[in-house]
C-alpha cells in the first residue's frame, strides 16, 4: 500500500509544479490567469478525488481479502486443534489399554 501512496503523492506534486510553471510562463492577463488557475484546480481536484477513490477501493479489496485469509487460517486452526485433541484422546485410550494389559500380566 505504501507504493500507491508514493505514486499519489508524486502525481499531486507533479500537478502542482506543472501548474506553477504554466502560470509563470503563460503570457495571459490576470483575469485569464485566474480562470486558468480555477480550471486547473478543478481538474486537479477531480483527478485527486478519482485517485483517492481508486486507492480506497484497492484498500477495501485488500482488507476483505485479508479478512477472508484470517478466517480461513482460523478455521484451519480450529480443525487442526480438533484433530490434535482426537489424536490425544486415541493415544490416551491406547496407553490405558496397554497399562491394563501390563497390569494383567503382572497379576
């Protein structure tokens, strides 16, 4: 996720720098320049909002995937726990049977 944040920051910084250069080198009147600034600001806002929405969607998708993986691991953990307990129970029965047979031999 850090990579997307860096890309978004670079994109925004590039937009700001580009707008600044356009203002410095454009031979326009003050009114035209203000209109251009307003237009560029709206465009930059739209692009930023779109990029933020896309990033948010990607984060949501990643979050859902992570939740599913955690749930799957948890379920497998419960299954493994049950299997281990079953094996311990079987082993306990075998030990009890062997102990019983050993005591019978000693009698």
